[in-house]
């Protein structure tokens, strides 16, 4: 059952024979990582993190960032060895076999597709609230701006039209080309970094130490399945880092990937971790970040109806935890209302870059799984002009857009985290296996002290997983069970490795797909 390990040389040969166009440099890769990481987490989830951890939000960002950094070092070492699309899925295939690789690829849907839908809904909130209502005086009807179910079980609408439209627009951009997407992303990254830098400059001088006391009102650990406390907040805030691994999915489209992929991974993550801690310190220090406690001394659940009722009371309306646009709210409270509105505009403009990178990662995972035969191979077709996997990009984008339009995805950050944590842990295991099995393999980047870094990543991921809300924890095994049914019903019998095909590109495909200059026709060993 675990014996179908794809040979490392076959993985690299497959990518060389039917590769994606290499157009990205190290700086663009780092911007890709920053573009996805700095987004919904810091703009939307800051209030939810403060409700769980209080001023300990600063510590929550540090905990989540530290776990991501040790995972990124494992990613960087393997990505330098295997500079191909597929990320954690491909790495697992080369070390632990097809079945576990399938489970990783399947779990990554929870990371990328669910998160892309959630970010689309977050963008819709900024568009309808800040742009249409505040600046244009237009009130979009609820039936056009919300799915059938809203947050907290409140009555919803018919369709979230802005979320649907932005997901489809980003999908179209991704189909046009990776280089074009990268430049678009670079512009949006500049806007986000400038906006958050202005926030830090304006709030840190007004920070007071008294607002950090008590630092951990809900404690360090909130208890199993509660999702509160500093660690519970870290499990949610982890969503703010989701996406840096999308850098590794771009390895096949990167120039000199052995050098540039580690730069993109570690560089983007280190930058974002430091930035997040400064922003959270400014937010809490300027207006305070104490949670609203329930009668049992435990914070009301973030996003719950109970918390919404408390936030409607006059004494809580200026609390950080009651804001749907936390950073803009902080600036308004401290007297920078105009800058706060501008920051809201920056979030509205920049969030599409997060959707772009999440969709990018999802489509590249599907592309490689299709190239391996585990999904229908028509999904792996590359457009002759755009040089992108246009079929799988279009299908994924439509599914994400429909989910954003109709499903209650506002609370799905924890669910997205569950799939991500599983993938991160598997990459750390794969790094250790490769070091043991192939110690002499050329490594242009070696993770320092892998004997410590990889186990730390595994334990850290497990640690955050058990501190997710219980409902989010049970989604992963349930989703995995569905994946196993799909694997045994279709993927296992169509797998190229299972059929003894070393080179996965079938000769008959040349009749179905136009020749692409510079890329050899597909063949079979």
C-alpha cells in the first residue's frame, strides 16, 4: 500500500520534459510569498486573535511564525533538490509513496481552495463597506452582498456577487500568465507594505505598557478544543502565514530554483513575521486588546452571536475585538480617521494578491497530480500561448468563486489551517527521510541542524492542530476519508507509477495538444 514511491530522477525528468515556463527570479518569489502571507490574517483576523489571546496576540504571532520558519527550512532544502511544481505532494511522493502523497495533495485543497474562498469573502466586505458605502454612498442590497448564511448564523442573502466576481477576475489573470501575475502581485505587495508601515509609524509612538496588562487574560493554553489562549490564538493566526509554501509550488517556473526558492521561502516568512509582531504591538499598545470575557471567565468565541451582542453595547464598540476592519479601526480611534480609511482602501486593493497566490498554489498542485495520472490528464494541458495550466486554473477558479458566492466561508480559517498543518508536518518528515536515504545527494541549500529543525516543525504543527477548535479538528479526517474513496475509486488505477510508466507523458497526447516551442513532445520510457 505504501510501496509506490516515485523515483527522484523520474520526478525531475518529468518536469524537464513537460515543464512550465521559467520566468520568476528570487525577488519575485519573495514578493509572491509576501503577497500571500500579508493579507486576510493581518487585515481581518487581528480582532479574532485579540479576542482569543488579548495582548498575548503578539506572542501568538511569534509562536505561529516560529513554527512556520522551521517548516520553511525543511521546504527550502527539498525544493532546492526537487525544483518542480507540486510542493508537499511531490516531496511526499518521492519519499513516502503514492498513498500518503495523495492524502497530502488532497489536504492542500483545504489550505488553498478554502482559503481563497474565504479571502474573496473578506475582500467583498471591504468593497461593500469601505468603497461602496463610505466613499460612494451606495448600499449594496444584502441579497447581492452575502451568501445564504452569514457570520454568527445571522440571516444571509442570495449570493455574494463581489466575492464571485473577484475570484473569477483573479482566475482570468492567472490564466494569462505567471509573469504577468507576478508583476501584478508586486504592485499590490508595495501597496500593502506601505499601508502597514504607515500603521506602525502612527501607532507605536502612542503605545502604552499599561495596555498590555494583563498580557494573557485567557492564559497561555485555553484547553483542548476551546481555541482560546495564546496558543489557541496562534492556531487561528496561523492562517495569517498560510501561503508562504506557495513559493515552493512555483519552483518549476523559477529561474535558478536551487538558489531562488530558498530565498523566496525564508525571506518572505522572516519579513512577514517581524512585520506582524510590529503591527500587533502597535494595535494593542495604541487602544488595548483585552478580550470580552464570558460569565465563566473565558472569552466569548470569536465570531459568535454572543460576542456580537456584547459588541453592540456602547461600552465595547471601540474595542479592538469588535472591529471587522481592525487596523483601520485602530487608526480612527487614535485620531487618524483619514489614514484609517486609506488603510481600508489599501486592504481592498491588496487582498486580490492573496487570492491570486492561493489559486496559484492550488492549480499547480492539481496540475502535477494530473501529470502523474492521479487526476484526469486533461487537467495538465498547458496553453500554447500563455504557457499556463489553463484547464485546471479555470476549473479551480470557478469552484472557488461559487464557494465564495454561496457558502459561509467566513469562519473557515481554522479548517484551512488543519490541512496546512498536516502538509507541513509531512514535508518535515520527507526532509529527514531524504537526509537518511540519500545523504550524498547534492544540496545547494541545507537546513541547519535538521535533526532539531524537522522534529520541531512536526511537534509544532501537532501542537497547533490540537489547539484548533474541535469542529476544525474533525474536518481533516472527514475530508481525508472522502479523499481515500476518490483515490481507490479512480486515482490508484490510473496512476502512472502504478502502471509502470516512468515518464508520465503519453505519446497519444501529442494529437490533443498543440506543440509548444521549447518543450519536447511527451513520450514513454
